[in-house]
C-alpha cells in the first residue's frame, strides 16, 4: 500500500512511478523531472488530479475481447484464450477494484495439458464475463490514487442456522430471524453470513458513509 504525504496526496505516486522510469522527462542537462500526466502499462496517470484511468485503446480492446467471447455461438474455448482474457482482466483491476471479485477462475482449465484443445466454458465464467462486459461498457473508467481515510465503527456481523442474522455497530444492534425452510440449494450458512454483510453495507450506505475504508468483522470465509 502506498503511503500518502502530508502536503502532496500524490507524492508517493510520483516517487513510485519515477522509480520505475515512468512519468519523467529529461532536460538538456540530463536531469530527470517528474511530469504530471503520462501513459504507462496501458494506464493514463494524472498526478495533478491524483487519478489513474484505463487508456482508450486498452479499454476498447478489452471490451471487444470479452464481447467476442460472449457472442460466440459455441460456448467452448481453449486454455490459451481463457488465460489471455483472465490476464487482461486481472491487469485492469488496478482501475476496476470491484473486478477482483469477478475474476473467472482458471482452475478448470489448468488440469488439462493441451493448451489448444477446446473445452466447455462453465456457466459461472459466462456470468462473470457478462458482469465485465456491462462494467466495461461505461466510458472513461478511472479511480483515485488518494488513500481513503480509515473509519473504525466497531462493526460485527454474524449468522446462525438455528436463529438468524445479527448486526452490531458500536452500541447499536439489529437482528432478523430466518424463515423456516430457508436452507435450500445454494443457501447455506455461508450464504446467510454473506446476507448479513450485505445488510450492513446497505445500512452504511443509507447512513451516508462513503469514500472511506470501513472494516466489517465476520467469520465468513
């Protein structure tokens, strides 16, 4: 994690990028100077606004790549193509932070030795790629380089199969009893704990918390 300077919120980003040899220009005396806007590894860096964005070329290429796979009449592909898409999506999670939770797993392909044999694409892969297609459809993707402030609200969430869902935030709490017969296919204790987290996030959003790092304590793995 990059630390932020007290006067220059992007100071560490300047040091980081210049240390890689990016974001610098050389004067007539051979000295390197940091510049405020430059392109590097398919990202456009703006150190004045403290933002990083996906270049137009990379953005359109990746959207076309994902859309092409989803539009195929046959839902089969080889390991090489799947790994290429996965690597590209993993790269752009630097801008699309939520994309970390929507990276399709390659485990079903890695067990096959031949990289060129066609394999059936799992339904979950197609669902994740559909999320990426929708997300990439929005123009001018960017994110802030400034570290968000930490808020310690003392939040705890949990769920019990025998009772229900509970939320605690500081001195306040809330609880809901699960309906009889709630345990059906796809709904187990991990699902119930995930619902507890979602309810807490909804509560935080309703209360106006935003642009901050908030820790939610739970035991859902």
